[in-house]
C-alpha cells in the first residue's frame, strides 16, 4: 500500500508539472506510463528509491518528444521514449530546466532552451541573448542527425515492458535496471573536482584543454606541464587574472572549437614550453574508449552550430570515465559548467575528439 501511494504521488506531481506547461490529457497519460522505468533508473543510479520525482515534457522543432525527470534541486535524467534510453543524466547536477515550465526545448547535450512568445533563451549560460525560432532551426538540423544516430540503438527491454504493461498490466508494476558500476581513469578527481578558469560563453573547448593539462600537471608533476604563473600557491589553476585559458586563447584560433582546433592549441602550447607530448584528433568517438582504458582523459565535441553566427559552437566536454548500460558504452564527462562536473552522456552525441598523451 505504501508503494502504491508513493507511485500515485508521482503521478500527481507529473500532472501538476504538466498542467503548468499547458499540456493536454493525452500527453499526461503518455508520460505517466514511463514512471516505473524512471523510478528504476533513479534507483539504479543513486542506489535508493526516490518517491518524489517530477516529469516534464521536452520537445524540439521536429516534433520529437523527450522526458525530463527531476529528483529535486539536484539530479536529472533526459529520456527518449522512441529508443527507450536515457540520453544524458546526473545524480548530482541540477536540472537544466529546474523551476522552469512552459515551452521547454531540447536540442541535445548543453542545448537547453525555454520559449516565451516565440523567443527562446538558454537556461544555463548567463547573458545568452534571446533567439527566435529561425535562429534555432540551425540547431535542429544538427540535432536531427544526432538523434537519428542515437535511435539506431534501442533498449528493447524497456520498450517491451512499456508496451506490455500499458496494454495489459498495471502501470504501477515494477521494473528494474541492472546495477551500474562507473569506471574512472586514475586520479579522475583532478578533472571532476579541481577549480578551473570559467567558460566565457563559447570557450568550452579551452575549458576542456585546461582540465586535461591540469590533470597531467598534477598526475606527473616532474613534467612541468603548467608554468607556475598560471597556478595558485596551492598548485590549483588560477581562475581569475591571467589564466591558463587566456594563454591557450592567445594562440589565435577560433573561440569556437572542434577536435582539430584544440589539437593545434595543444601543439602550440607544448612547443612553446618544451613539453614532450603527443596530441591527436579523430572524428566521432573513435578510440576514446581506448584512451580511457589507457588511463587518459579525452575532450569530446558535438556537432551543434552556433545559432548566432555561421560558425560552429561544437559544445565540448571532458571525458574521464565510462560505464556500460544495455551493452552500450556511456561516457562520464565534465561539462565545463559549475555543478555539471559528472554527467553520463550518450556517445552518439560526439562528432570529434581530441586526445593528449605525455611522452
């Protein structure tokens, strides 16, 4: 009876959140049927059952619908009902749409927008200007390709359960995921927990480069990877004044980046400071798993264009671990934003990557 009450409470919370979004009854029913799966997912990630969760509907401009699961002020999961898989999630990071309702638009990792009167703003990046629908259609074109790739791999166990339980069984029937064991590179906390120069809106590739260089500087102090001028007295990166990110930007490459750009930044930096290292870039997620298995982080880039110009924004994240879910490898990444330092990410959203290895 207690379990039944808890699940009914969730249904109520979902109904409240959807009513705030002015979504019709059919949408409420469509979303409610996934509650057992969401409950099981949260439990498999956190190790505990959370009875109070809120589900919101996310959409894009191509008519795709996704579900956002919020577990309070921290913890979020973005679910694709078409594939039965979670595209990104974190047990600790705040939901990108926390306390936000209405026209919630999702174009993939790091691209979270809220609409009002056909104007849209980014939910996290401070000072991001309002965009029109026309501006954001450039994001949709790239997202169509990414989500199509992601949907080639389905979690049939989830889909079969949903189809069967919704048509023949109670939607309150239990569902379980296998327990998940994250696998991290050695000393991964140098990436996950250390301070770093903040993202200046479009410098996420340089943030990733700072995280990687800091990792190797701390892991191999004798290599002298980072000059003391860019370090605090305690050995951490400076986050104000003349920072390592400023130095990397000074090489003159575009602020918006992809795998090749940051590879070249690493090359110039190591040449100037006489650091023996090998740097390379690849398309898609090629050999990223090998890097992680070899105890080396990698910087991952997505193919999303910048809606404010003709250039590519290519959101960058830094991978420092992985885990296996439904026979698919997911990356554990740092988004380069405060509070988003441990996110689990679908690898299908990677368009290129940069790798760095000390010789």
